[in-house]
C-alpha cells in the first residue's frame, strides 16, 4: 500500500474540518521564514484534536536541517529548515493518524 502524500493528506484533513463554520475562523498557514525555512500553523480549535497531547519534536541536524514542532494555544506549530516542509507535514499527519494521542 502506497503512503499518502502529505500534501494530499493535508488537503483532505482540512476539507474534513470544514463544516460551514470552522473554515471562517480557523485554518492552515504555511509561510516562509527568513533564516531560511518554513513555518506551519494548523488550527486545532473546534476539531477533535484540540485537547490532544502532542510530544514536542525538536531535531537539529545542521543549520539548514532542523525541526521544532509543538502544540500551543490550540495550534499545531511546526518550523524547520528550507528542505523540511514535507517532514513537518508528516509529523502532523503521523500524530493525527496515531489514534493514541488522547
């Protein structure tokens, strides 16, 4: 069985949260950082993941290859180096799919 691409998976996750209300207040932001890198912020408020435990991920392989992911104030936040965007999305995907996060 082929693994689902994290971008396709994220599109599906976002669509599954859209209920006519949620998407008007909450959503997903993917931005660049100036160091350079990526910042991913995913709103969890009013989703089934809002109060779920997330174990912070902090990996520093080099100045350009690093990741910091955590949940704070109802948001998943992941930052990483310029080639770590897919890895950040996969960390979120793996957490959501784990089913043992409560």
